[in-house]
C-alpha cells in the first residue's frame, strides 16, 4: 500500500469532522455540543468497541500471545510515567510533573477508536485483546503517578493525606473503564450470537456517532489551543516527542512479539496516546495541587491533534513497512 492510499484511508470520514470542529472554533463560531450529549456518545463508543472486542476475543481465545500482550501493556503503563516524570522535572514541579506523566502512561480511548475505525475501513483486522489492554492501561499509570508524587513531593504529607481507597476507586472503577470492561465481558460471553443481536447498535450507526464525537473533540481542542501560549515550547515539544518515542518502543516490541499488522498498529496507538479524561479525573482527587491547566491541554490540545493528523498515519506507515 503506497503513502497516497494510506493518507486516503486516514482522512476519509469520520476523521475530517475533527478538523471541522477545530476550524469552527478558530473562526469564532458558536458551535457547541452539550456536555451530556458528548458524554452519552462517549459511553456509546466505549460500549460498542468493548462489545465487539469481546466477541473477537472469544473467537481468538485466551492464549500465550494474548496473555503476553496484556502483561506488557500493563507494565508499560507503569514504566512510561517514570521516564516521563524524569523528563518533565527539568521544567515542572513535582505535582505537575507527576500528573502529566500519568496522563502519558495512560491511553486516549478516542484515538484508539479512531485508529480502529481506520483499520476497519482498510479491511485490516485486529484482535479484541487490544481493547482489553486499553482498559488495563488506565489504572497502573494513575497509581504510579501518585506514587511519584508522594515519594518526591516534600509537602505531600502536610495538610493532605491521600485516601488510597478513593484512589483505587478512581483508578479501577472510573465510569469509562467499567463500561469498556463490562461490555467486553458481555461480548466475550455472548460471542457471534450476541453480535447479530447487537448489530444495528455496534455496526450501523457507529461511524456516524464517531463522526459526531470527533466534531465535539475538535471543538474542545480548538478551545484549548489558547493554553499552548502558557505551556511554552518545552511542553509543546514534550507533547509531540513522547508519543513518537513511545511509538518507536511499541513498534519494536510488536516486531519482537510477531504481532499481525492490525494488532501491531493498535499496540502502537496504545503506547503513543495520552489520557485527557480518566487520568485528569483521578488527578483532581489524588494530586489536588497539580494544575489542570497544564496536564489537560498538553494531552488534549497537543498530543491528541498531533496523533490524529500526523501520528496515526506515520505509525501505520511504519508498521506496514516492517510487515512488507
């Protein structure tokens, strides 16, 4: 597949709707998606992708490769925040470095779903194990981020005592994780029979709902672009460099594991994205002195658009080159 065909696959609907939302905000449009509608679509997408992943996981079965992928993804979700934290400490204080590092150890469900939609359009399959891996990567990054904060912040014990029960609840029982894992379990149990029952829900309207959600993401990212002025060149560079670094690591691991092109691409997307939903929600509880004006815009206004515009086509191209 040549580069022109790759770009054609990536910038076919629904991806262009992201740019419509962003451009609308830059042109001072009053375009806005109500929060409750946005949340509903987000839950729908997670439920649909989780259910399909469960069906696919049932078809492939739980084998050595599946177990190895899940273990590696969980480990990397804890390792990535550690070296991100070390880099960020050159410019940021402990709370902000720990919170932002946790975001990059976690994943962006929207980036993952967009990548999966692109593979579907190209007729390239990927396994349901990748969806299970996405769910498992949320919690370790949050926990490691808080450990880094508690270990290196000398003021952490003065006036604020972390409730680990609350932390674990945020890390493991976040609404998005519950929906994703729950729907995956339902798909795993109901297999192909359940897929036929759910087909209008998981197939027919999926691309339309994803288009609407990417439009909303474009609006949100457009509103956050102003935060780049305060982020400075260091954080802008970090938000681009780290996804590329993590993608190179993931592609190397995928080659070592002998993953198929579809699984290798989704494996890379998991490593290269950053959370701007689950992690920020947990950081507000666990690291209250971190500034959301830093860790949210870097993940949402820098890394997310970079991955949609440049990262996903690049990762896909590199994976295709390796498997050529």
